C-alpha cells in the first residue's frame, strides 16, 4: 500500500481532504482569543525504499515546546503571502532546507492548538539524502520515521490530559518511542490527520 503511494496520489488525496469539513477539535472550544496563524512543513522523503516523514527535536532554549518533537515551522509573519510560504521560510531558517528543492503537494485543514495558534500543515517532498544546517538555538536534531510505522495503530495511543487553566479533559496522541524520540501532542495529531487524509 505504501510503496504504491505516488506523489500525484498524495496530492489528489490532500485536495479531496480539504474538500471535506475539518474534524472538530476540543481545544478550539475553550480558546477565547483569536488564534495566531502558523504553519509547519511536513517533509516527505524516499529512504530505504519507502516513504518517511522528517521531524525535528526542539532545543531547551526555545520559548515553547522545549525538547519536543516537531515539524519545521512557526508563526506567520505579515510579509508571508501564504501558509505555504511560512512553512518553507521556517524550514529554511530552522534546518537549512532550500525552498526551491521542496515539491509542495498540498495542505491539511488548519489545526487549533492549546497555545492559541492555528497551524496549517503544508506537505512537500524533499530530496534525500540532504545536507541540513540546523539553527542551533532552535533545533537539536532532525530524524525520520517510516510512514508505514506511523500508520500502524499499535504504535500510538490516546491519553487524557487537562488543558491549561481548565478542567476540560483533552485527548492527546502519544506514539511509542522511535529512534529514542517521543512524538506526541500537536505534531502527533497532525501526523494522524495526515494519515487519515491519505486513507492509510
């Protein structure tokens, strides 16, 4: 199934996904302020004869999500003409990925977060291997996880946490550790949304 997943198929399923209503997110229900727009890049790459997704590990120096696994990305700036441009700009700043070498295939529905961002995931294919240049203050590592491993239901679970300053229980996705990295929270939810959109 995964070997047969071509770039045109990915692009088509992303388009079809945007045509469907987004799933409700319980984090959005209690956010009172208008969320700040942000975007992340979900880098697809072909490695060891299968699709992988590329993730980063944030450093302990960043203001939010210290030490967590994430996709390259950040808040939208006024000069960014679109979420796609935000995702590509942030990926270049954080890991040295040349925007010209990314084949953008589409986007997912924006996702509200408990930190009051509305994140648009942008999907793109990148070359592999690649010589990354990490922004030392923000990114401590880049690594990949096979798409087939991520799609295995045995590799993730839902845990319930209380939202900050609220008694509302919030389901949070946790994957098992892979390459000694723990994928959870918003990045894990975005990953599952992608898998659902791709119907795998």
